[in-house]
C-alpha cells in the first residue's frame, strides 16, 4: 500500500493535508483516490529478502563458523547481490553494505585480502580528487568514471565532478543507467529514466545535471542476437561504443563527454580479456582516436566491515584519514593505482564515513552530500509492521523519485530523513 501526507519547507513539518492516496489489491475506500501502479521499492526489497531469508539471515550468519559462512555466502551469492541493489535503491545504504559484505565473502574477499599487501604509501601525497580529475580533464575530450551500483555515495562524488567538468566545457553526460528514452534535456528525473536513476542519490545527481545544462545521452546496448553470455557481453561493449559515436561524435566531432559507467566498463584493456572482448572504454578509444581519462572509484571505499575492505584502502585510511575523496600522487607525478585493477588513469579513495551519525544514517550523507536530518513526521509512523517513508520535492508529480526514503518499524526509533533545503511532500509504502 502507498500513501501521501503533508508538505514541509525542509526544516519542520508545517501542515498535514487530509487527503491520503492509497493503493491496494482491493477497491479504493470511499473518499480515497487510488494511485496508478508504480515501481515499488518495498516490494522489491520484500521479494529479494524472501529469496534469502533476510533480514534474520544476517544474525544466523554471524553465529556460524567461518567455513559455514563462506559456504552459505557462495550458495546465495546472487541473492546477496540482488538484495544489496534493492536496499540501495530504497535509500538504505547501510543495509546495502550489510548484504554486500556477504557478497564479497562469497567472492573470496577474505582469502584474497589475507594474501594481499597494502602497498607502499610512504612517499605518496593526497590530492583533492575532484580538483585533480578536472586538472587532467582539461587536456582530454572524454572522462569516464565508474561506480559500484549499490554504493550511493559514488553518485554524490559523480555529481560534484560533473558540476566542475561542466565549467570547463564538457556538455554531454552519457550514463549507463539512462533508459533509451531519456530526454536530452529533461525537466526533472523520473522513474522511467532508468533503473538506477530511481535511487535517491542518483536522482539528486540528475537534478544537479539538469540545473547545469548537461545534454543527456543514453548509450547502453542490449543484444538480442548473442548465443552465449560472453558474446552478449562483447556485443554490449561494441554496441555501447557505436551508440556513443552515432549519438555524439558523428554530430559534434569536438564534443567533450562525461561518461558514468558501472565497474569495469571504464577500464582500458590493451587486449581482449579471458572472455574474448574488451570494454566500451577501449572500443570507444579505438573508434574515435581519443584517449579517455579513466577513473576508478568502485574499489577504494569503506564497505562498512573491515573484513572486506581492500588492504591498501585500510592502510590509506589509517595513515591519512582524509576528510574528502582523494587521489594519491607519487614522486614521479603519476597517480597511485592498485596493481590488481589495471587499466585506469586515476583511482579515487573515499573517506570511510559508513558509521552512523546521531540521526541514524551514514555520516557521508551529511558530510559529503550536504543533507540535513529531519525527523519522520509522527503521523506517518506505522502502528505495526514496517513502512518505507518517502520524501518528495513538493512540485514533483506522478513518477517522481524520492529525495530520500527510510525504513521504519513499529515500536522502534526511526532514523531521520536526510534532506536538502526546500519544500517536500511525504509518502510511504507498506
């Protein structure tokens, strides 16, 4: 069921409207307007949890012996992957990190990190990541930044970087997450603009890009011709590069493009990988003759559990404790890169701000995103069960993406909504 209630100026709740908009399997009650079917964040979480027995499964996992933990994690690897994504979309960065820890364990992080070395950090110097990237980007025409799809703070960094790139002449924002029908100049982010765009921090990134006047380009390619997964992946990279050339460079040969991709799509590969294909970054370089500036931010970030943090990341945090995202410069004026992740020009180290503040949400939401805590309106707290409380910009209509959302349970303290300045209406799913 869904509902909406109230508008606030972003500081204190001012007025509760009497109209509730609800949706359920049955007929609408008298005086209640039935809402059209929408993407259900809570429905996706419930479905993902049912596959793995969450949230109770996490307590059971911690009680297991290490060997049992690894076996269970490997067996349910795909379920942990799905759950971390769904929790992230619902604004639950901490819950996403919890599921991701077990995904990493399933992928062998514990044994891999035990055999890894932290790398030499004695002679490096930290540098503001946004400033350093912009400095390098002045002499390039393509900047490619990646993300981990379940880590919302990566979108906060992408938004900050995009604002600065726009100032030096970059005009096209090409994102893997954009759906094929995304407008070149949308008025506001919408649910239909892309699956990952539905996540509040991604939607905030899009709102900022709209204000800055970026031209949006969808480029991701899904092949219907491939007979194997490897061939499907190869055609995806080739098709994506072809789309970028056709939709940008064939029309504007002097274009300056900021590409935002997932994981290894930003990696430059001198030759095809073990599956027989190269990435979109590599194919695009070959197609255009332009050398992209490739940046990895999907490795060096706090995962909420030191067991699965990369050893070099932990060493960097202990030595430098940066208060903002940084890159590390070497004496030769190059940049520190993790040797296990080659193919990038730069690597961003995010400060570890996964711990909660007094408002019950991760510290990065205040320190990096500039959001402020606001209590959940008392009238929206559930009498039983749990609800996903949502805040929307007051002027956004149907198909809007929440500015923030937080799960609350009856009888338990509610974490705060984290909001920018502005006026908001509230809704919920249960």
